[in-house]
């Protein structure tokens, strides 16, 4: 659980990529932020930052300075390939046949030609990695997001996605391979490797954003929502009349 948390906290850090380091419009008290537990969430966020500064970031810096880029890319590809069966299952549950087909082909190609996933040969052939998690699946089934949550070590989420995260963690094939004594070791190894690699790719990005943001918590909350919004849209890509609204956003008054 702890190691899985490190991985997701690192992924949360990666969401800052592509955003500009300014505080988003809307104050922390804005009801459209759907953050009724803000005081608690900020406390958890402070703890997460402390863990990152004390443990995750130093290890990530050592990892990056020690291993060549090609080796790090292989680790990233290998970890991603292990999660493809879970992505495939969620794509099917969402009725995204095309995405499921791409994911299935990616897993077969990368597991064989890519030497167990060490190389993303499928990506080179024009088959990009697809999204697919159970929180996204629940959204496609009409489950609302619920209040924003900052989970200890796991990072930003909401009620629906926190439930989805739990289902994905249990259903992941990584935790069901081999004997009972080896499952834990495999899970720990994969979780640590993936989390540290992801964090190592975003060291300077987060440093710059934190240094220039007036409210780091509010900024990352907004960035997470925007990135999650894009992922949720993919779950409804086959719906032509999709009118996806911003999760948690207040509805505009009728004229």
C-alpha cells in the first residue's frame, strides 16, 4: 500500500507538466472547486510534500544521476507494460473497443518484440498508450465525482476515483502473479521503480511551479482537475452528444 502510494504521488507530480506556473482563477473558497474538506486536504498535502522532500525526491535525484537515460526509459516502458492488462479491462468495461484493441496489441507486441516490455515497440508503430482506470469506468457508468480529496501519499482524487483506485489496486495482475511470498516482492519492486522513475522526470518542473505559485495547493488542484477532465472525456469518446462539465463545477444560472 505504501509503495503504491509513492507511485501515485509521483504521478500526481507529473500532472504539472504542460501547465503554466500561475494560480488558476477562482479562490480556494470558490464553491465550484468542490473542496469542502479543504482544511483537512491541505494538512494531508503538507504531509505529502514533507515525504516527497525527505524521501522521494532525493531518491529520484540519485536514480536519475546514476542510471543512463536508456535504462530509465526501459524501466518506464516495462512498468507501463505491466499495467496494460488492467487498462485493457477498463477499456472494455467502458465500451471503448478501439482503445481496448490498441491496448491489447500494445501488450502483445511489447511483451514479445519489446522484450517483456523493456521497449515500446508498439508506440514506434503508431499505437500510443491508452487511458483506462476504474474511476474512469465508473464515470462512464454515470457515477458522479464527489468531493475533492487529497489522499495520504496517494495524492489528489475524489470519492469516485478513490474507490476506483482501490478496485484497480486489487485487480492489478501484478499482485496476483507467482506464489504468495513473491507477490509482495514483485508489487514492491514495480511500485518503487515506477514511482521513482516518474518523480525523476519532473524534478525541475515541480520546483519551478512551487517557487512561482502563490498557492501551490490550489494550483495543483486545478491542474489535476484539468488533466482528469481530459481522461474522463476519453471514456465517452464514442458519445456524439457528450456534454461533459467540469467535475465539481457549479452550474451557471439559467437566464
